[in-house]
């Protein structure tokens, strides 16, 4: 990953190394009570997920997934106190389709990020917040190793017996909404639990609840220079019309000419509001 990227915003334009691009944004420096961010890699026609070829459900398209975007994903994840994931992720994990989110200890390419996390005095892995209405997933022991906490955020409708089972196995189950997990309640309760830097690594329904709750601060979008077509697909946000629409302002924009084997991609980041 020796080729750099061109910073297009803010100006003046300059070439910068890919490694360190998002780490240098130093998300932990924010002095507000919480800082909530999310990211997606998307095709130009807005596809973040397409059907898995031989299993039920969706997956990130292999046409857009790439190592340079993955490096920046790791740089975002390593800065978090807690990573938001979903019941879907744990179901995928259980059937062998999903992997650990942060790879800074088992991938030599990201060893610098593991060292950075240690230097900050942070726990080896961010804790995990699992958003789920169904509570229909197992919690693998590996996810609660080395003192990592897994906190499940769910609705008031859940089966009490299932909650007791999950608490015995995983720790904490928190109600954050009546029929559906509510973004504002979610983030308020995370702040009460002491979490400040909150990264959502999950999909379009969770992005919707964060936007509808007015709690998202920044969205990172990698735009791969490809059009995929096809149906069904997932886009970055799924849910009712957001009223009013959520206004975003451009925070940074980089052109990665080397991305996708020289095809190119844009790394954009937007602040909400
Ligand atoms: N290209 C990318 O950058 C990117 C990024 C993220 C995800 N993806 C892909 O997009 C696809 C969809 O992602 P996803 O399934 O993680 O995202 P999602 O659609 O946001 O969330 C799915 C799960 O989260 C729970 N959930 C969501 N909103 C909820 C609410 N308001 N109340 C209660 N529970 C709620 C539900 O769990 P229960 O079913 O357990 O109730 C639901 O099944 C996947 O294939 C993923 O790989 C792509």
C-alpha cells in the first residue's frame, strides 16, 4: 500500500499516504459527550450488499470490497470504545461467514494499529454493542475473551426468558426502545455506560435508526468506481422517509487512483448537519 491518495477536500490538494489517513483524523480528540460514526463501501449505483451466491442473506459485493478500503475500515474501528454490530452479524459469525471486526493483532499489515491502541491505553478490542429485536443468535466465547464486553440493545417486546439466558451467557441486555431500537435511547444509554467513541460497522437499518434519532455525527463512504446493477440489493440506509432529510457537509475527500487494481475509488467523509 505504498501508493498515496490525493486529498481533494479541503484544498489545497496534496498527496498523502493511505496508511494513517483516517487515524490522523484522531476521532478520540472530540470533547463532546459522544462521537458516533459509521462507514460503507458502495458501488456507484449505491449497492452495499448483494445476495450471497449460495447462502440466504446478503454480503458485501466482492466487486467493491478491497484491501485499501479495508485498511481505512481498520483505522476507523481501532479508534472506537465500542463497535455497533447486529443480530445478523452474530448469526453470520455462527455459520462461519463473518469474521472478527478488528484485525490489528492477527494481520501483520495492521500491527501498527494494534500498537497505536495499546499506546492510547485502550482495551485490546473495543466492546461490542449488538442491536437486535429477535435475540436470535448465539454469542461465541471468542467475542467475550480478554474481558471484552458484549452488550445487547433490544426492545421492550423481547421474551424475558431469552433475556435471562443471554444475560447469563453474555453479560448485559439493555432495552432501548418499545417496538424497535431507538437511536437516541441507544446512544444515551451507551454514554451512561461510559462509551464515548462509538463506531457503527453494521448496515442500512442501523444507519437509519442512528439518523432518525439524530445521533450520527459522521459518515465515511468509499465510492468504488463500479456499477453493479442487480436486485435485490442493500443500500446505505433502509427505513421510512427521513423527515426532515438529513443534511450532510463534506468533511474530507480523497481520490485513491490505485484502488481496485488501478480502477480508482473516492474516500469521502461527511459530517451530519
Ligand atoms: N458495504 C458495506 O460497507 C457494508 C457495511 C455494513 C453492512 N453491509 C452488508 O449489508 C447487509 C446488511 O447489514 P446488516 O444486516 O448488518 O444491517 P442492518 O440491516 O442495519 O441490521 C440488521 C439487523 O440489526 C437488527 N436491527 C436493525 N435495526 C433494528 C431496530 N431498529 N430494532 C431492533 N433491531 C434492529 C436486526 O437484528 P435481529 O434480526 O436479530 O432482530 C436486523 O436483522 C449485510 O450483508 C452486510 O454484510 C455492507
